[in-house]
């Protein structure tokens, strides 16, 4: 019973990226650090999950089919307060200053350029979501 209770108290992260390899890498690294991790392949699937479950952090890519990262973030920031206030870490291959300023304008809390080391991923996730458990 204690294991179930501890699992319920772990910080929950949603990884939103169309690359299955990237999702697996982030998922594995974050779970090893003690986070509970869910995955979505685009902003549409991510929106459904955010509306149905509680998350402490969203990690989002920009370029995805269906609904890109910018559209997803803008949509979230216009929802009810608990959802609109979720911390968002954008991790993408886009390193142009315009992308970074567009991300900030959309409501992203922090922006990293891929590739990201496991240590940096966990450090930023902890800084934005709080300790894993």
C-alpha cells in the first residue's frame, strides 16, 4: 500500500514529442530520477491528457503533426487557472532567436535546444516541477 501512496505523490510529467525515440529517452531518464511520466505524440493528444489528469510539468517539442508545440502552449495558457499555470519546458531542435521569443510569447517557462543530456533534463524538470517525490 505504501508503494501505491508514494507513486501517487510523485511529480507527474507529460512528454509531448512526435519522435518515439525522444519520448523513450526522456521517459526513461525522468523515471530513473523518480518522476511519473506520461507521453503524447502531439498537442491534440496532450490536450486530452492534460484535461483528464493532473501534471506538474509539461515537456513540449515545437514541430509536431496535428497541433504543434506553440499552438498547444497558447491553447493551454487560455484555459482555467490550474491548467494555464502549468510549468512548460520546451525542448526542440529550433535554435533561432525568433523561435525562442515566440516560445516565450506563447507562455513557455524555459527553452532548451536538443540534444539535452540526461542530467540537464532532470535538473530542469526538478527546477520547474519540484523534487520527483
